[in-house]
C-alpha cells in the first residue's frame, strides 16, 4: 500500500500525487480536463500521476452512464478513487462491550458489530472477543482480512506510542499489556492504539459536535472520568500520553473518590458497575432524596475537574460523552461553573456520536495512518510526533 508510484519518488511527485488524489476523492467522476482545472497542474503532470495511481490500484476508470453513451462522439474518460482498494477498522475495547466499525479507504462506514463482555473478563478473553467481533464483521460484509490496511483501537488507560498500555485500571490485566503487539499478530497490518477519550475527541471533531471547532475538550464521563483534547486541530497527548487524566484530580487534596460521592449507602460503588450508577441517577430522577444528594455531589466533582482542564487549555468547546450523554443535568452546572472562572467560557454540549464515539475515533486513527501514506506531505490530526 505504501508508495504510490514505486521506487523513491521525489517530494514534488508525491505532492502532485496527493493533490490529484484529493481532487479525485472530492469530485464526481472527473475527467483529465477536470483534474487539470481543479488542481492547477499541467495535463502531462496529471497524466503521469494518474498512471502511477492506476498502477497502485487506487484509481479506476468510471463506466459512463446511458445518457453519456448516447451523445455523439467519443465521451471523455472519467475516473474515480477506488475506496474499495483497501479497508480500515475502528475498534473499541471497553469494560462491558467490544465493538468494531469497517470502512473503505474513504472512511465511509460499510459495516459494524459488537459483543458484550464481562467487566471481570481477563485480557486474553477480552481480546478473543475483539477477534470474534472482527471475524464476524468481515464475514458479513464479504471483506477479506488481507484487504485491511490499518486498524485503530480505542482503549481505556494511558497508552504508549507502540500500543502498550502503561497504566489501565479500568480493565483486569490491562496495565503493562502490549495491546498493539498482541493485535498485530491477528491483523498483520498497522495497529494503532489510542486512549478511549482521545479517540472520542477525534471522532467528535470528524463527525460529531466539534466539526467546526479546533480547540476542543471531550469529557468521557463516568466514575473514573477522562478527557481528550484537540489544540489547534491536533490531538494533544502530553509528554507521557497522560494528558486529560482528570479522574486523578481527587488525589490533589480531595481524597473522597467519585465512587464514594455517588454512593447512597456509604459503601463505594464499583467504578465498572454501570447498572448501579444508572440506578442512582434513575432514583434521583424519581425524587429519591439520598440519590439526588449523591448525584449533586458527583456532578459538582465532575464540574470542578472539567473546569480545571478548561482553565489550563482555554478550549472553544467542551463535549460531554460517556454514560453521562443521557444526563442533561450535567450541562447547566458545567456552564455555570465555567462562566464563573473563564474569561471567555467555552460552549458546552453533549456528544452527537454517543456509544459510537470511541470506535469512530479509532476508525479515524486508521484513516489518518493510511492518508499519511497516500498524502505524505503534511501531518494529520492524530499523527504522533
């Protein structure tokens, strides 16, 4: 998949290839004349680039429609980008579910799948679920495993550049897991592992609530909340990949943990017990005073943690996702708190992608990797420096 024209093409040729490919992806079956006009390149240059793209299997001639065939004279040749020349996967590995999205090289989703998994499952069992989901998805869509060009993975935890989970307390056996290496054995193509909140931030910027914003904080709300940030349109991981770990802020002088704040019995909730968390919020909506007090305590903590990150980064937009996407009550307290402290408070909104946010961001990660190969002129949103 790597090089488009073989050998060691010059930078100028790669730039021209990238320009023509962008034009092909954005146009509706253009002719050579169209591509010359759109790109501003000379016709001989476009013809040379197209020859290389044909050899790489990335371009095919479009079949003329009936109306064009009835016109007098020989119709001009038309071309299209072959999105089916390869496929991409976006995978989410979570405490209760693993899911996958499949797309062509244009990022358009052509299939999806998911399976439930126990929060107590071992790392091996959880990875077996991932393989099963992917195998079923490929079978149902008729896509050969060999056509996969990149796999993006969103996972809880602090993730190293090579896909090793340096710290992952949300899943059993996850800390120290060489996740990227383990999955590469199954896919035999590049596997790019990212923190789940980071992946969700990328997804919202691509297809969700943040498509028009380049400075964004995405909050993956829960008993152990995390956040992903885009600064100037680029994903910000921090020096050690731990940027946005707001779930640890309670250690700074506030030892009461979120799972204790949300408890109505004095016994801390299990951070992975989502039904228990949902039950507290449900009782609060039904008027249970103890549940309402617990929810108020939890929201105040979440609001303060998010405010600390917002004050440091000064984003234009804050997107709230995770299981809190069904909790509109978190928005107004967050807006009110940010208005108290910020010179220019950011907009605050709920995720538009819901449960699909992490897998969608993982898919974008895979797409960025392939686009770096195709259009290796400038960096992408998720490129690691």
